[in-house]
């Protein structure tokens, strides 16, 4: 299974961080619209990422829901029929949430830098340090922390969980206020 070290941080706005990321980047930007549907999954998370009617990815991943750098294990399978796959997975597993976002992707060394504008949540930074099969997670954690420092990401900006979790908390709060 492929692995990376991830962090997610809340941003006041993407425009403030964009010049710093662009100055460090060796690749990008790539602009991507993503529609992620999450399904019930007993051991990790299962999501269908749709890019277009004829292009998507089924992604299974497992990681701790905590702030700061964390190891993530994942498997990705492309699909040419994301709509049909979404219906099948909704019937068999049940849908638990949906996340729609615009992602700007840069590459800084071996780290994928995502600047995300998430509908209903706002702006976020994600770092994914891709690990080699034989590599210890500690080196990826150190690399993530160093890049966080270079970008000026503070500990109080770090977020635990996935966007789908943040949206569920937001929906629950809104429900309590209604």
C-alpha cells in the first residue's frame, strides 16, 4: 500500500500563502475541481473522487484523525464511470458525506502541496510527503514540519480529521441552532 505523511491546516485565505508556495515549487500549479463522496467503511475511509462524468478515482485510505503530521496508507483505483460507481457504493455501503472543492496543486520536492477551497468550510492547506516503500515515517514527518515552518503554518491552524468530518460537525451545530 502506498504511504505518505499528511497535514491539514486552516487558512485565512489562499492568496496570502500562494506566493510562498509558488516560490518553493518545482511543479504546478495544476487546477482541479473535485467532488468527493464518502461511503461507510469499517476499517478506514472510502471515497469516490469525481473529476468529470467519465473520470474519477476510488480511494481507500487509513490514517489517524489527529492534528499535525500523520502517516496515511492508501490505494487508488481509476474509474471511467464514477456516476455508476457512486450509485453502486451508495446502495452497498451507504453514503456518509460529500465534499466539493477546488484544489490548486504544487509539487515541492516530493511533497504535494494542496491549496483547497472547500464549499461550506473555506480555505485550507494540505501537505502530502510521499514516502518510499522502505522509508521510515519519521523522515517524512520531519520534512512536513520543515515545510510547515517555511510556509509559516502555526500549530493552531492544524486540523484533525477529514473535510467530511468538519462538514458533519458544522451541520450538527447548525441543526442545534435551528
